DNA sequence: CTATACTTACTAATGAATCAGTAATAAAAG
DNA sequence: CTTTTATTACTGATTCATTAGTAAGTATAG
């Protein structure tokens, strides 16, 4: 029996989606250029990945001169949520607070970020109170 | 040109590591049993994955009767860190605080957890001051 | 000691994913 | 209109990852 086809974005697909999310609708050449320093890929390789993403319904394209300009359809927020759920399940025993703690340890937050997070946490504490 | 071999744990490998991390040193049968409800896999499939993990140096085994009992060598904390780094890069523009905010929105923290997190953040704010 | 049951070791099959080349196409330049 | 050039569409190669079967080995039970 073979492996099952992946339900989530594959590594190559994710790499490309990331570019589209970050720099907005892009042509093949623009994606290649952005990826080049990190992962040098042939023009047609990226083209193929974009075609697959389009087949899967994650992106779209419009004509732009003789080229195609690709737009994301898959919402980044949704992708983030499913990624977070995966991480919680696989690495943090489904404990959001444990994950929060580890994040705090990992990324050194500057004072401004800490202040904003404390405010966000304070806001989180409020809406729990119903009525009055 | 072929695909590059993956540097991180693959999906199947991660699934097995997760079991070993959660329930401690286990035999093949124990791993299969734990995985069964979620993903029914043949005994030998899990055995193969364990062999690969051992070849890669991520786990170890000791004899137990006629069976092998597998132990993790790869530290879970280290795996968590590299997973977090990957997530930060791919989904959260390398902003830990952004990731934390999204995590707060997603995983509902209970009041007790929020309180502890606020304390932890408060402590994080202090050590920045050098001397006196 | 022999038979039984369980476990491992080895091997193979298969499709998934990734990478890229060649041919066709369409726009742009002359 | 013709030539050049950029781009896409199609196709193929490669190997990785996953799955599991068969044979060999080893402990346990009778």
C-alpha cells in the first residue's frame, strides 16, 4: 500500500504560498526571485508548483501582459489556525498555555511586545463575564 | 533533479516520536495500539518507522523479553524549538508576539492560565534592568 | 526437547512530491 | 508581417516516504 496523499500544504507548496502571502499577487518570475537566495529553483519548477496549487484551488490567476499573476484564495488566517492546531497536538499536548510559555522562552520579546501582550491577556480575561 | 531528502522529522516519524514522548519507552505493539484509533497501521509498518528513526539516531532500544523497547534520544524541547522556529518563519513573519496573539484567539485559555501567563510576562519585563 | 507464538530483519511495491526540460504559444519589438 | 523573446503547458525523470509482506529468529509453553 502506498502513502496517503497529503491533506495539508506540502513543503514546496507552502514555500510558494508564503511568498504570495508576504508580497501579494506575484508572477512566476517574482516568486522565483524571492525564493532564489534561500532555495534556487528552476523557473519551470515554480511554475509547476503554482499549477498544482491552482488545481487544488488554493490560488487563482489573472492575465498580465503575456504572464500570469497569481493570487491566493486560501486564507492565511485559516492556514495559521490549522498550523497552530497541528503544533498543539503534536508538540504541546494540546495545551495552549504550555505553548505560550515556550514561545515566550524562545522569542525574546521586547518591552513593547510584552506590554501589548499583557493588554491582550487582560482583554481576554474580561469577556468571560456574562451580563451586567 | 530529484527532491531533497527531508532534514526534519517526516509525518510518519513524528507520529511515532509523539507516542514515545507521551507514553515513554514503548514496544512496537504498544505504539501500534496507541496509534490504532487514529491511524490503523500494520505492525511491520510501525516497526519499519522505528528502525528508520533508530538509523537516524533519534531513538534507541533495549531488549525486553523477545521484544525491543524503544527510547527517545531526540529531546522533545529541541524538537519543539525547531518546530516553533519553522512555524514562526512560515506563518507568522518571525513575530513571536503575533503568534502568541493568534494562539490566544484560537486556543481558549481558562482564567487560571491567563493569570499565570500574565505573571510570567510581568517577570519577563523585570530582568531587563541591569544592576541595582 | 518440541511446538507454538510473537518479534524482528529484510525486501519490495507503489504512489507522492519535487524538480526540470522541451515544445507550444503569445506578446512585444523591429 | 516577421522575428525575437518571454511565458506557459505538457511531460518525464528521479527518489523519497510510506506501507506492508515474507522469512528468519527467539523466547515461552507444554
